[in-house]
């Protein structure tokens, strides 16, 4: 009996934590380097994200621009920019945008961790399949910042708000006042927006297990995963 098998393929990947300088802190994302965003079918990308089982798996691929993904300008004061296609997957679905995943991908590219020797880059343009793009830049102390398009949010219904606040009380503590709960508008409906009334975010002891229950809650509220 003949069995069709796919030839093995190897891709460079890493798992990185955004918003932290500690191994156990921040928000993790897997970053996978592809020769092009069309190198693998969507179902395979989703399977890879399931296997990584990270909050976000990011796939990036260089975009050809004048026969190179990198603007080779070297004049003093000139920005050296790279262009990459980018896609973001949770273990469940592809999402149209992810900030912390993009920061993780930018850090990998800036470090030249894919072996491409891009440590001297100053700017990266990530181009999403939706046509939108995000720009990442090096700033002081080797930090990275990204430009995101501003979007609007929609308030949750009273019933949805009560349910979500119940979960937040377990996750953040009942002494943290919640000022606003909402969902993203337009193509960002899978995101929840929560505004808390405190400036001491770094001192909040978060019960991460409680946040896991938000996924089921979002189903009840009619939000995608």
C-alpha cells in the first residue's frame, strides 16, 4: 500500500516574552520564520499554532523590495528598514492583529536571531494580509515600539458586563475598580477591552487561571474566540 507523505521542512522558530525582562514574565508568543507566507497552507499554520499552544503564534516572511527585503541605504542618519509579511494565530483561530506578537517578532528580527545578520536595522515594516501594516522601531535602551492604527470599541450589554466583571474580580481582585468593559469594533471583535481605575498595574497580583474562563464567557456573549 502506497502512502503519500509530505517532505520534511525545517523552519527557524523561537518563543519570546513581550513586556518583560524576565524569563517567566510578560506575554509569550512563538515566532516562526517562513520563506514566504504562502509556503504552508492555512490549515498547517493553524496546526503549528495548536502544537505550540502559546497565546499567540506569529508567522513572518521577508517581503521582496527591489530584490531585497532590506532597504540597504547606509547614508548617515538614514533609516535602514526591513519589510516582512506577518500573520497571527491563537491555538484556535487566525486573528487580524496582535500587538505583543508583533513586538516579539520585531525583537527576533532586530537581534538577527534568524541568522540573517540584521542587527543594524532601525525599522521594520510588518505587512498583514489585510493590507494593514505595523511599523516597529528601536528606541532607547534597546527597547522596541510599534505603531498601531487606532480603532474604536463597543460597550458590552449590561448582562455581558456583569458576567465579565465577575471573572475580573477573581482574576484581578475585588479591590481593583473596573471603569469600562467593551469589545473591539469592526474586525477586532474577538478582543475585549478592560479599563481599570488604578495606576499601580505592576503591583496587581493576577490570577491567570481565572482568565482562562473568559474564553467560555466570550462564547456566551457572542464574541469569537
